[in-house]
């Protein structure tokens, strides 16, 4: 029996299992965590690479065959990305022709020759103006408001807007005049028949005995002074300016293309009227909102008038409600009247003071013929009183007012006088005191210096009255001048 020594290196001894220490366990845990983190990063990178490959295949179509389960680089169950469509800017940069500093581009030789043919003086004016309106509409970018303004302007001037009735079909033939003939067929603005008949006769009368003539000035006056503010009820400052600009733009087009050389002076005068309207219409709007002024309101409340007792005679059921201040109480009115008369009244007006009595009142039309604005430094500041001189006026198309008044003066605040201008037309109630002083209230009309009444040429009455039986709210025959004493005695 051979004995083997344990320390002999030549002898193969059986391996002995050793127990792991605490340090060994920690090293093993760290290695396991590192392996998991590495595996997670590899998975993330694989996913990103796959997405990049899909995006590339979507941007480039037809780049090789798609893998099974994919269509043009998009996997099944994955929605394709939608590309945003760019908004078209076509036509947005094109001028409308109504810009403030717009100028008609120079005519080419061909355009000049075309104008000579279309607007030849040998053709009737009615035919030339129809062609002009059609071409003008085609060369301007109208919005809805400008379209309505321009159409109403044409209608007042005797141009009917709409498809021609019984005009037949368009017969296209070979020849130089085909384009012009077709243009006539499809035109939507044409002179009404009664004006054509009057212009074709020697005395220029239509079948109703009315005389028609070409007058751009009168049409512009009637349109801007009456139809725009009172018929169409256009009251915004921007809209009023647009109305004036549309008219000027069209008239300038007529001059530029030499449409009516025989009426060139009349057209130029009409343009000046439209420019004047740009200044006067806004002033009429502001003036009408500010009158009658504090002093005249106080006089009306104290001596008698529209504002008399407005705040004192309220029902007690309404006493707790907050109402807009439209007048003054007697005490408030007395204080304003006395203060103003002491500062600006005549000797007789100061002597009578609050004891003056109203002896008459009349409602009629006036024209401003004088404006006396108090100089700078006058006591009262903006509340300083100046004077407005009024002369009785009536429209030539209406009967004259039955009144004893001729020319009157009224006191008015300085801040309101700045909105008045010579020639402004008014309708109001004038009250007269026994001292000779006048004051006003009930301003029912405020118009431009060129105010003109004119009905549409094809206007038809539709209220059931005949021409002899028409009801006129301004009928002076039923509006008698009465003094307060006469009214009290009846």
C-alpha cells in the first residue's frame, strides 16, 4: 500500500469545492446588471434603426421591392404620415385696383387701338358706357361691399344691372367684330330703355314726358348726399370713404380710356364732388351726433321743447333704473342757461335771464351761412359758446316751408362748431323767446352742402297710392306755423 502525500505536486488530487465570499457575490450582481443594460441599449438601437429605415422608404417611392408585410415602406398597422398641403397664394398679390395710390398701367399699342375701336365717338354714348362698365368690372377685384355700392350707383344713373331679357343666343361668326358682338350679348349692365329712347329723340324726352340727359355731376351728388347715408343707411366712417373712392375710381377710369370725350368736363366736376363728399359726410355724421349741445338742451328743458320734463316726469316704477341722460332737470337747466347768458348774452338777454318766455317754435329746413367760433382764450374753454347763423332752405324738388323765419342765430358750443361747415343742410325745430333769442332741438336731418334728391329712373311706387295721392311726410300744406299763445287758446 502506497501512501500519497497531499503536498506532492505530481499527485492529482480531487478538486475541493470552495464557498463564495461576500466580495464575489457583489461582483456577480454588478456583472448581471451590466449585461441587462447592454441588452436594453441594443434593443433600443435596433428599434430606431428600423424606424429610420421605414421613414426612408416612405420618402422614396419605388426604391426596390417592399418586404412582406410592408407597403411602400409602411408596416402593416402603421398609419402613413400625411404631408401638409401648402396654401395657394395665387391671385393674392394681384392689386384690386382700389388701392390708395393705384395708377392705371400705360396702354400698349394694341390696347390703345382697341380702345379707339370700342369707344369710338361715332358710337352712341349708351353703347360706349355699357362697354366701359363691363370692362371696368373685369379689371377690378370687387369685394361684396364695393359690388353693392357700385351697383346702386349705376342704378341711380340709369344703368340696369342684370342679364338682358330676350337677347337671344350667341351666334359666333367669323369676322373682326365677333368679340365685341359676344361682349354685348353677355353684358350684365345696360342703359334702361326709357333713357335710350330719350337720347334718340331730338327733344330728349321719354314716353312719360320726362327729359333725360347725361349728367355725371347730378348723379354723384344724389348718390353720395342722399342715397348712401339715408337710403342705404351707410354711417360708418370707413364705409363712407369707400363709397366716395369707388365713385372716383370709376370716373377716373372713364377719363383714362377716353370713354366720353364730349362729357369730359362734367366727369371731372363729378370727381371733385366725390372728393368733397369725403370731407363733408364724416363731418355731418359727427355734427349730428353732438347737437343740439348742452346750452340748447338746457334751454329746451327749461323754457320748453323736446327735452322739457324728460327726467322729472318719469314714473316712480322706473325711479330705481339707471337711464341714459337725455336732458336736464329744471334746476340743472337753469344753472346752465344763467351761466351761459351771463357770459355771452346780449344786454336784453341778461336782463331777462330766466324770466324769458317762449313765444313760438317752428320745424323747417335751414342752411348754415355763418359760423362764429370763439377765439382761443375765451372763458369756458371747450364749453365756450360761439354762434351759428342759419337761413331757411328747402330742396328745389319740394314745396317751400310755410314759415315766418328767414335768418336766425343760435348759440352753440365751440367743440361742436368745429364740425359745422358753410352750406350744411339741416332740418330742426327753432324756438323763439320774447327777448329775440333762438335755440334749437329735434335735429332730424343733417346733409352735405351739395344735397340733392333724385329717384332711380326705373323707380316704381309700390305703396298703393297714385301719383296724385302720394303721402308726403314733409307736406308743408298740413304743417302750419303756430305760436304758443295760439296753441293755448285752442
